[in-house]
C-alpha cells in the first residue's frame, strides 16, 4: 500500500517534548573499507549485532555531521558514518572519473561488506542523498530502508531542471562548480560557515584541512545532472523499500517542488516531511526533531539484523 504523508514539522512537534535535547554522544570507533585501490574511512557506534545503518554526508561535510543522529540511533542500531572519497580520512584519488557515481556506490557497498553485512538501512544528505538514491536504484539488494535529506529523486530533479526556472537559476552554483579550475575558489578555512555548533567548528577545520577541494568539485563535474532543458527526463525502476524524505523549506539549493511525485517512484510506503524553518542543513537546523522523526519512522519499519547477513 502506498502512503504519501506530507507534514509540517510543527505538527510533528506536537508528539515531542517542547525542549527535546540531543542525547549524549556515544563512543565513536574508526574503521576503513577497501573499494579497489581506494580506502574509505568510516566511524561507528552501537552494537555490531544490531541492524546496520549507513550514513553518507554531502558537500561540504564529513562523517561528523551525523554525530547526533548516531547518538539517537546507536542504542538500537549499529550506525556507520562514511567519509566519502576526497574528504577527511578517506583516500583522495586524482581525476574527475574517480568520482563518477558507480565508484561512489561501490564505496557504500564496501562499507556494508566491511561491517559483515549484505545490506543496510541507508541515510544520505546532499551528495550523500544522491549516492543513496543511486545505490537503491542500481543495487537495490544493498538497501533495506532509504532515508533521504534534501535531494529529490533523480527523475524529479531532472524534471525540475528541465521545467522549473527557479530550480534552474538556483542550480547556477553547481554550474560554477563544474567549471575548470573551480577548486581554486574553495577556501577550506571558510566552507564550514554553515556549521551552527560552535563546539564542532574546530573538528570541521581539522577535517577540511585533510580534504581535497579538487575532489569536492569532481562530484559536480562527474555527476550533476544536465540543466539545458534538452536532456530527456530519465526513467528508473520503482524502488521497492520504504522511503523517508526530509526537506528544509528554506533550502535555496534544492527547492521543495522537486519532491512532488516522489511516491510515484516507490512501490513501498513513502513519507515526505517538510521542515518550514530549516535550510538545506536539516540535520543541523531541525536537530532533535529531525533525528526523532527518523528514529520513530524506523521503529515502525523494523529491520532484522540477521536478514542483513
């Protein structure tokens, strides 16, 4: 049965304590997975015998963006947050082709296998969300539940870039990133200005000092969809697992109409939650509310850890 639930965060808040606070951070453990010649760093928390949740960050970010969601979920789940290639402690291969989507999907698969699993719950934001969509579309056997933050389904994104002048205009930043030499305009000492947590700023400074501006731009050069209006809107197989989408209504990079019709791309239940006061960084702006929304959604759609092995 298909369910399309579009709700405002204000309504969800009715079921939460007025002053909900993030739980204390758990102990994080560093690990590495190997995808061919590329080594991928990831951090974990929680019992290795619990259901596995893989978390994938976007630009400009690193695994630590998920620390509060990891704290929320780790009592019931094994949580693993990836440094995508080019960022922080993961390898930074040269060349745009190294960042093509099949390689990024392979990195996710490598982490799942490194955790001794054949599948996982997959969570992604920004480029991590794009990777998550493409993982379930190209290797559906890897994904048990799909949680997307901000990024529309690729067919819907292509539609918006074809017909929506506002999205076309608001994607100009990505066109600039695709230009030759765009990495020279990336100041690693300033690109974490969106970070609102003062305690995390030092950690971000250190992580970005270890990251590659050329790699960051390669994601756009290798994968950002066409916006000329000439490319046909692609079609994809229907997704067969439950999907949760969270979106900040103040997101200026990815506009909310892109999520219209998401439910038509999914054969399982589909939940779209809009946060009126949140920007592109929903996991930061909505904080405990976003994390509790994810946790409650997963509790209603349990995954057996044994089935993941």
